[in-house]
C-alpha cells in the first residue's frame, strides 16, 4: 500500500478524497486542509509517495521523505517550479481531453468575437446605433499562436477549419499540418509581424515572463484587416504587462483583447482593465479542470508508476514546462 | 445578345455593372438608378431578359415584356414574393459558399458566446466582479436549428464538431448526419421542448411570420444546463415578435438572445431591445453578400440558361421559399 497526499491549496479536498480513494482502493489517500495543516500524524504524512498538488507550501517537502513523484493538478506547472525546496523528482502535468476541448472552445469563441467585430458592435448597441462595418473574411486574417503544445495544436486545427490563416511560434521548430511555423528568438519578430490575432498559450517560465509588453504589441501587424492587432491570452497572467495592455487598448496599439489570466488573481478591483470595453475579461475559466474527471486521470498515473511504467506527460524541468 | 437588368434598390450599381459586364462580354448589362429610375430608353429596358434584383419596385415588371428569369441577390426571396405584380417566371436565389461560411461563423460565434456564458461574464466585468460560474459542457447543451436548408445543414455540421448535441426542425422530414430530426407542425412542440439554444434560419413566409413569440419561447426547455433557453435569429426579422422578445429577456422566459434581423430595419432608436444586456444585436450582417463574389455567381446563372440548362437554386413559389 502506497500513500497519496492531496495538497490542493484553497480547494476543498473532500470530494477529491472520496473520488480518488474509490479509484485507488488498495492505496491510502490523505489530504491537507485548505490552510495547509494536516489533521493526522507526521508519521502518516512521512509515508507519502505521491503528492497531488496545486500550489503546495514550500515547507511541505521536508516532511515527505519517501516522496516518489509529484502530480500537478493543472496543465501549467509554474506553481511547482517556483518552489526553491522542490525535490528533484518526476513531475507530471495533467493532460485532460476535456481541458483541451474547453481551451479550443475559448480560443475559437474569442477569435470569432474579434473577427466578427463583436466589441465594435456591442459599443454600437450601447449607443443605440445601427451601422454595418467592413467585415474581412477569416481567410484574410492571420491568427498567430504562441505555444504549440497540446492546447496550441488543437486550437490551430479548429481555427484552420473556421477559415483563418494560422501561424505558430514555438521555442523549438514544430511541424503542424496547415500551420505556418516560426520558432526561437530569431523568428519571433517575423512571426509577430505576420500576426493579426495573437493567441498566447505559453507556459510561465523565466524566459516568457512579462513578454506580452508594449514592445511586443508594437511588432504585431498594425495595418491588418481588423484595423489593428488583437491579443488573446489564455496562458498565464505573469506573461503580461497589464499596464502596457491597458495603455495599448487605449492608445490603439492593440485594437482589442481577451484576457482569461492575470498577474494577480482575482484581478484587483482597482485594476484599470475592468473598464475597457475593447477588452473581454473572463476569470480564469477558459479551461477549468472538471473535479469529476481529474481524480480518474491522477489515479491512472499512480497505477502506471506502481506497475513500473513511466509517468505520462512528464515535465522538462530544464525547459521550465 | 441578351439584356441583363440590375435593380438593386439602395445599392450603388456602378461596381456591379462593371463587374457583371466583364463576366458577360457578349451580353448587354444595364442598371436602374438607386431611386428606381432608368437613364436609358424604354425600348432598351423592354429588351431585358434577366432581372438581377434586390427589392425591385412593383411597377417595374410591366416594363419588362421579354423577361425570362429573376435572379435574387440574396438567399431570401421574400423581397420578391411579396410583390403582387410578380410575373410567373423562374426565380433563383443566390447560394454563395461565402455567404454560407459567414452564416456558419455567426451561428458558431453566438452559440459559443451563450454556451460560455458571455453575457453573464460581460455583466460581471462591468460590475468589476471576479466570479467563476458553473460551466456546462457543449455535449450537455442542445442546439435546435429551425430550417435545414443549405445554411442550417452547414451550421449543424460545425456545431456538432464543436461538441454540441444538435437537433433540427424542418417543414418536411430531412435526414442530416448527426442531427436529431423533427419535422412539421406535429413535431414542433417536441422539438422546442428538446432545445436549449434555438437557432432560427427559417425563410419569411405566411406560415413562419411572427412564430418567434412568447408562446413558442414558453415551449423551449426551461430547466436546461444554461439556466434558461437562448434564441438566435439570423433568418428574417418578420418571424419575430419583438415586444415578446423584450418581455421574455426581462422576465426570464429567455435567458439570452442574439438577433441579426429585425421586423423593421434599421431597428428604430426607440426600440427597447437596444438596452437589453442579455441581447446581442448585430445590424443584419451575419451573412453579407460580398460584392466581389455575387456578379460571378449571377453571370454563371445567365450562362447556364443561355446554354439551355436549368437555373440552379430555383425557388418553390408554392412553398414560399
């Protein structure tokens, strides 16, 4: 019998405990309280071999001497890699087909919203004005996807089918059917200059942090068919400079934007972003883990490793994701 | 040499004249002014064999004794069939792949907007509130399409791919892959009771006029996963009772709506619809004819008939569309 520990930060672990224990009837499943405390003994905690984690506390790891692997609850792992005391063990991310579908849905929704001039038509509606606007075709509009992982590739496939021209930028060269590929620092500028709608699905790493800045926006195609570039960020909030975004949406460097993630979440009430009507804000819901699905995926990983197989979806710690 | 007459109501015919003449170099192309007057002689007009028309004046037909066919500029033909003096000649509608793509795009955009709780998140943004809402999956939501013509079938295909459950209702039984079919007056109620998002793509006929009423809204599924039914009308404005829609969006009989068409266009400034923030208004732009494409399609029809072939996309006048 192995011990699986849940450390889910603010999430209530009760449903998870029941659900995961049902799926791992031969193992012992325990959980920290939302405040990080543990109701059992330190000896129980010390038996932990698998940590299922969302934003675990740095102090936790010293109490888990038998830990074998860390299973992130979520596709991003910056919440783990930022921890200085993180032990050198295998880390796996969640790859949930439902998470992928949800993200593709969000990207398609927001790309269509900007293609079809949604912010402008909503402003006209508020003003009580009936006016048809020049409407470019999807094939005249290039969506540039930063980050060609599972989510980026699946998003590209649907966007191509919707008729958009699609380009992609990734750290290393990738060959994705129907996608004009750019890669590396050397091709970033060419990629941006060939982009009307920028979709950011990058992970949060020291290299990507803060890159969605005024300097980058100025490199996007400014004379495109939508009257100015669009930013859609569903990656991580720390990639974006929010003061720059607010300024760009006001001075026209960006024509519009959709943000699902923010440097600080919840977005503070004092943020100037709330008031911008060419910005579509959603509260980090583009792709939300379904509590009913995740325990099944976690249980499968524990079973794999206990059967001597390698974990799926391992994180490359040197790359930072 | 045959004569082709353009009668395009408010549209400026200049670009059309040039473009159509280029594509029909052996024929004579003439045009009425936007006010319905003709700069040439009555004798020239009397040679007209093909009328390319958008909302032609009733008096026109008495001046066209040699008319052989009427080519509607647009998918809908109510602008023709309403004319009491309309001669009994073949009438063809426009079926433009671009028009179809645009309509599919609009339907997908608005279906996603309501699935992903766009109106609620935009209201929260205006209030400066960060709050995640329960998000049903597309597969839990049924989109019911009224009208399974070219536009309805193409819309169904994309909605199915986006993961929605899709049903359809048509006058006569139709078998569309992946679509749960209902037909005729007898199955309308069952169709409505099985619908969360109603997409109306019906033509305007004496049978359909006014059918989008409080009575119909009350028959839509009221306890569905989106917290109430949604109406999307991109068919014709005269199908809808706008006072009923305003009331339904206020009293909760409808959870939300998207209207691209209105009984009177432009929608009068006095309409209460403008102020409803669970209604998305667009000014009849869901699927707009591209002036660059239509002359090509019209020219093809003239060539077909001159070559002794039948026109494509003929209107069934007894059905009214």
